[in-house]
């Protein structure tokens, strides 16, 4: 199974600001370094500058030279635009010459189009976000919505997956989106292991809030970590908000408020996300029947598992297993029966 080719666009004509340099490093880290122990087929990544091959941008003592110009987008399976120059965002300056045309051509050829942060302005200018839901860093979403009224801009989420066009908020949300792509391409196990190596959360769903309520006193959330770890270890149980709140020594209302402030999602949605991740892992690494996967992940019957998989993952459990099954892991006591 091949993960395909990824063309990363460097759209800065003069210099790369520090924040944009951070976002440019994300696809390098996720797609650019082969991980042969995780997957036999990793991504073929190439860096493409709007100034043309061999010409680089420099800022803060950092210079960057690329082997490809915009012709490198031709034939790519995925195209990632990490940012556009600040003048394009703040002043409405035109995109670098040829970028919009190159993006339209790549999409017409079947490439999956991805933007991180202000890269959404490039996809919008190329017309690729018309009639779609999209996001960007919350500091720039008002400008994006005003300039491109045909785009439904969501300023609250980490990223939006619209199938062949995906957009993310800024900075670390770009990492969430890139790991989401690895999960789509190579499965949850590979994405989770890669996230572990990068020492970042394995899975933050796209619908999670871009920012959390930092006004909540830090000491108030002290009991969340242990109870969430306990919940992950007991997903086969019919857990309720009352169960988790009781274990955290909080009222259900306080627990709901603390979890939402810390994660940007509700307790029930958090549980569903964790159960789906557990089911994906079981489908990839065991040959357990779908009925047993549903029980161990806490999703219940095989029909309920199929319902949530089709709705959240986009394919049936059987199709997911055919795509991402690696080899059976030992089915020890934890898989043979529900945890005590």
C-alpha cells in the first residue's frame, strides 16, 4: 500500500516568518521522514517554491532552497499549502504568480488539496473552497469569510475534512490535520505510533475547539487525567457521565464543564471518539470478529459499530480492516473478555 506523493508549496516570495516556518516544518516532520518500521510504503514528499526551483527565501538567518517550482505539483497525490504571504491576508495582495492556476490544475488532475492556517486563502482564491465548509486560524477567519463569501468559514474547529479538500487552523492544528491524513491513508495504528514518537496527542478530532477556556483554574482540572486514563482502559463498560464524574469526585455538571474546557468537546463525544480509536486499533491488529470488536470498544452490537464507522470514518468496519489489517496481535485476557 502506497501513501502517495505529497507536494508542499512554499508561497513566501521574500522571507519566511517564524510562525510560517513552524507550519512549514509540520508536513516535513509527518510526511518527509520515512518510517519503515511503521509502514513499508511512506510518502514521497517534494518541496515546491512559487519562485521556481533553486531559488529560496530567507528570514531570521534561515535560508531555504527548493528542488522544484510549481511544476512539482503536477502528478502529486496530495498538495499542501502551509501559508501565504502576510500581504495576501492583511492587504489583499495577489497570490504569487501562477499559484492559483497550479492549484486548480492539480485539483483537476485528482490531487487531494490541503491547507494549513493561511494556506486557505490560496485554496479560496483558486476557487477550490467555493460551496465548501473550511477553516483557518481564528485570527484570520473573519477576513477569509469577508473576502470569499461563497466559502462557509468555521472559526471554531481545528480542521475540516471535506473529502478531497481539507483545511486546518494555524500552528499545532496543522499537525492534527496531517496526522489525520496519515490515519486516513495508513490507518489508526500507524498514526497513533507516529504521534507517540512526536510526543503529541494521538487524535484530536477536527471538530474540537481551536482554543480552550484558560480562565478555568488549573487546580480544578487536577482530577481529569487519571479518570480519562481509567476510562480508556475500560471502554468495554457502559460508561456514563455520572460514572466518570463520580470517579473524578466531581458533580456531573462540574465534570462536564471541566472536560469541555480542557478538550473542547463533550464527555459523550469524547467517549465516542475514544471508542472509535479503540475499534480501529482492534480491526487493524487482531482478527477478532466484528461483534467482539464492538463489545471491546464499547460500541455495542456489530450493527452499532457499523453505524458509527460509516458516519465517522466513512467506510464499514470490514472495508477498514481490508485496507489496514497488518497482522494479528496476541489475544490475551484483556481481549478475551471485558476488563474487570
